[in-house]
């Protein structure tokens, strides 16, 4: 490579670095760790809410649909099994080497049960 080629390469690297810094400062780019943190907290909250659904649906079905109390437990069990299957298919270890989509829930994010 010629000296002129090396100079052009150096200038290109400098310009790219300035463009990245400018984009970061203007808010066009955010650190990947910040994005991952927000998504992790969002998915933890979603998972916590999903895991509460069987209990809430069982109680609502009894109250709103008049389902006998004796059927609430079997309904809850069915919902828990189906939800567990869905979460396992999404979380199930890793997918293509990626980390689990729904990390273990943070108890502090759980919504209070009615």
C-alpha cells in the first residue's frame, strides 16, 4: 500500500470515528448495554405478568362466567401447563446460541395479585 493510500485510510478511520461520536452525542446511537438493560427489564416484567395469568384467569372465570369453584383449580392447572409450554418453547435454554429471550423474573417487578 502506498503512503497516499495509508493517509486516505487514516482519514477514513478518523471521519468514521467522528461520525459515530456525533451520532452518539445527538442521541442517534445508544450503548448496546443500555438497550439490553431496558429489554431485559421489559421481558422480565412481561414474564412475571404472564406467570400470574393462570391464577387471575381462574378467579375471573369463576366470578364473571359463573364457573363452579371446583373447576377453578383444573382450569388454573391447564393454563399453567400451557403457559409453561409456551415459555419453555421461547426460553428453552438458548436458541441458536443466543441467551434466553425471557430471563428469570425480577421479583421487584411483579405486579401485585388482586
